C-alpha cells in the first residue's frame, strides 16, 4: 500500500496534517511493506524539509498512491479518480455547499472514508480535533478575560509556536475570585479542562458553585443531566432524553446569576432544549461577562452566538438588551468568542494528537484488516455508488 498526504487546498488555508513526519517514519518501521509520500506544500505546519529529514519523500503529485489522506474537504478539481480518500467531507448532514463534492466523488469512482464516521463498536467516535478545540478555546477565553478586565495580556494562540509556548503565556494570568462554568465532558470539554488545570483553578461541585461564595477563582464542569430536567418533574433519564427530548426543558438558568465566565464545550442536538433565552441573558441577575462558545452552534442553545468569529478577530460583543452585535469589549455587552476552527491555531500539536490516533487505531485497520467493519461503516462512497450505510444521501446527491 502506498499512502499519500495531500496538500490542503481549501480556503482559508489549513496548516494541519493527518500524520506528522515522525509518525510517518514510525509507520514505515512498523510496516516495511508500506510506502508514504507527501505532496509538497509551503504552508503546512510541518515543512517539506521536516518530512524529508524523517525519510518521507516529498512529491508534486499523488497519482500513484492507493490511499490519500487529508484533513479538510478536497476541491472537486483536485480529486484523482479511482483512489481511496480519507478526510472530513462534511456531507453526512447533507451540507448544501458540499453537494458537488460528493457528486464528483461518485462520478470519479472514488472510495470516500470520512473521519467523522469512524466509530468504535460501542458507537463512540474514534478520531477528531475536539481536544485541541477545547484547549485553544479555553485559552482564548482567558485571553479575552484579560483584555476585558485590563488585568493581563496574552498573545493570540496562533502566534504561539506550540502548546508549550501557549502554556508559558498562561503564567501571565491573574484572576480575581470569579466563577467559571464549563459545559461538556467529552473531548472538547475535557480539553478545555486541561487549561483550567494548568491555571490551577479549583474545581467545585455544581451545587456548591451556585450556593457558596469563594475568595478564589473556581470552576465547575457539568453535563446535560445537570442543566436539563423533565417537564413533568419526574426523575431524569438519559435514555428518555435522547429518545424523547420534547419531554425535557432547560434548567440552565440556575447558573446565570453565579457565572462570570462561561466556557461551552458541550455537544448539542437541535432537538434538545436551548440552554437559555435572550430574555434570561438580559436579566439583571445574569452575571456573565464573557462566553467562549467552543461548540459554536449558530442560532443554537446559546443566543449570544449570533455568528462565528475568526482566528484573526476572535471576539465580538453581544448586547443582551437588543440582541445586536457590538464592539468586542463594550462594557454594556457580553464578550463572545465563537471561532469555529480553533485547532488551526495550534496546528502542530493538534496534528500530532490527531495523527497518534490515526496511526494507532485506524491505519492498522486499512493495512491489517477490519474485523469490526469500522472502516466499512465509515465509507460513504465506493465503486461509484453510495454505500448502504449512507444510502439516505441519494436525494441529496440527486439535488432534491
């Protein structure tokens, strides 16, 4: 098998890679029959020279490769027919902007494996950039807090060479006795928690968080059973919540009078209750000054997330009384951070974390065999047709 690492071509540019130079070299040692090449790309977070230093050839085309690995969607005109591609296609939810991509994949007889669909037998996702979305999102939250309170100044995450430099920046953080709420305990939420722990902020139970005063900064981490409740007042059931979300309502408002900084790292389904309303956010009892919405669901559970922000301009203001956007650090507004491509700010570390999982848990399935059908169930297209697992996309492909 010959694997090619593609040059990322989507705009704006993405500097991440699916495998680092060192990971490629380790795979070649483990699998002597394997070949890996890298398509030349001057903007990649690992340079061509770094790959060559690890004995990975840098080439100008991947036409002789069997499997082509990327990160983001591949433009239609760059697709090579009759190949196996592995990347985030963003087609499984029938995203309109990628309809032509899936049509071209079928026309060019491409086998498409989507990272997002690679799941363990128990249905948990195997791979993603969620951890580093959480890490960078939490860092941005404190960067914004420092600017808003004029107490410290952190450099932007994307100006840090790696995580080591980013954590060194955190030594500048000076906090008064504030309360920090973190929602989510998956890869994103726990990635954010890593930054809170680097700052040595004390974690407290959510019951104490809303009932006690502290003389130091504290945080609490909560999941959906804490901020949702049954409408009929009976006991919360996770099974019922997932199967019948209409039976539930939000119980999030209890946190609003006690939270200064809110870091949102949860998963949310549009069928689930919204966390709080615009009116609740505008209430005089609401203390929130900054919301770092790592999940970034536009028109979703958090009404202040009215648009995604960018790496270059990560903050904007939300005026709770009018619902309008204001200057990022307007005193009468809530500062919002809603960057939707956070891992791109630390591309080397995010790529290394991603590549570790790819090389240990996924590529062996392509090379040695896939007894649990993990690859098969993540294959969207093959032999010019949608696979049975993704047959529901046919009307999307047909333009209906």
